[in-house]
C-alpha cells in the first residue's frame, strides 16, 4: 500500500489492481492473514495467506471487488476480467471476521480426520480457515505442550492402525482430558520437558521446506525424529494402555481388520 493508493493482485490472475485507499474505508475492507488448513502440519504452519475481507460482510466485499474491477478494466486482460468476475460471484466470507488475540499463543489443529497441530503467536488480523480449530493459551510453553500432545495422539491413531473420524472439531481436546494429559494435571518437570522438545521440533521443522501428500505421511516423517521419539516415550510412561484406548476411541474408529 502506498499513500492514497492500494494495489493488490487476486489469486490466479496476472495483473495488479489499483484503487484509492478511501474505497477500503468506504467498504470497511482490511487485509487479513488467513491460516489455511492446507498449510498446517505437525509442529509447523507453512505460511499464512493474505486475503481481503469486509467487516460489513460479503455484500460489501463483493461491491468493493466489482468497483475495483470496473476501475481497472483498461489494464486487464480478457482472461483476468473473466477470472475476477468468477471470483466475485463465488466470494465467501464470515459475517463478522473473528481474529485471534495478538497477546496469546495458540495451538492450531485440523478439524477433519488427522488433527495434526502447530503453535503460533498471531499477528494483527489473523483468522482461521473454517476447517481449523484453536486452543488459546496464556504462554508459549503451554501451547507447545498441547501441540505435542495432539500430535502424539494423532500418531497413536496411525501406529495402532486405526482410521480417523471424519469431523473432529472439539473431540481431540476432549481426548486430551480423557487421557489425563491436561497441562494442569501433569507434573511440572514432565510438562516442561515435553514443551521443550515440542519447541525444538517447531524450530527444526519450521526451518525445513517439506511437502507431504497427506498428514499420515507427515506424522510418519516426524516419527523418525529423536525429539518426537522422546515425546512419545515421556507420554507413554504417563498414560495407561486402557486410558489411551479410551481417548483414541473418541477420535478414531476401531482397529482395521487384517
């Protein structure tokens, strides 16, 4: 953004649009950082996506985009015009975009099937994809702890040859409680060790450019890392087989038959 002018390019288009900054105010438009489900992996959020939303809702956003299109017709290709019209027709957004609290740490996890998780401290105007859930935490240590526990439980589903339930939502959080692994119920020395190892994985994996075809593959990758192996050993010593089974029953189906 430069003084009195806002430039942006929409997804899958080739030309930049330019509008007066007053149009943003008129339609109550702002730039948001979207955490998209396809960018969430065990211990890593690969990137956030920049998106435009209106605090007044979908109709106002569509009006802004249509005005921007009309104002830039002379600089757009016919292909771009067609694509932007398609985007305007298909645009969706929350009625009132809810942002994450900048002063908190969050565990972000997938709501569908494999509930892999990562820790983040959001910047201003950070929002979640509808296929993600978040646990708000008061410190990085607590967030890193819960990230490790969720990834541990997801990994247990895989090594026990179970199938993930399709829609998870709050189930993984309840599974943590059932397993007796809530942060407040764990002795400080153990939770500190788990948090430390989780943070090491966050830094290690965050520095790597990794791509996985699915979350099972991603979990199988971290299973070979010594820091995650230590997390598994620490939790295995704390949780009984029956308690783990009860927790996994909430987030997964029964074991596959051979």
